[in-house]
């Protein structure tokens, strides 16, 4: 079962640090863990909206993307509208 992860808004430095750590993990052969770590970085609202339109809200939820920036911009119910 998928564990719920609390997502938060992040600074640009926090995002960069996560990506750098994920690249090191991938280089060390931890591909799945690196991908999961990258998904903790908030998707830009325009990208989250595009993915929702192309693949549906369930896709975003299934893969555990951080949608905190989209929720801040579009409101908490944006996935269901």
C-alpha cells in the first residue's frame, strides 16, 4: 500500500539539494529510490495542470507527486475540477 507523504513548499535551494542527492543515488544504482526522492520536489503548477489534463488526476496521485505548489495556486480542490 502506498504511504501518504506530507508535501510542503520548498525553496529553490532545497529543490536543488534534493536533485543533487537523487543524481548521486542514481549513480550508485538506486534508481527507484532516486525517482521517489525526485517526486518529493513540488511540480510547477503549470506542469501539474498539464499532466492532469493529459493523464488524469489519478496518475498524479498514483505516483505520489508533490502537488503543494499547484494546490497553493489553484486551490485544494483543483484535482477534482
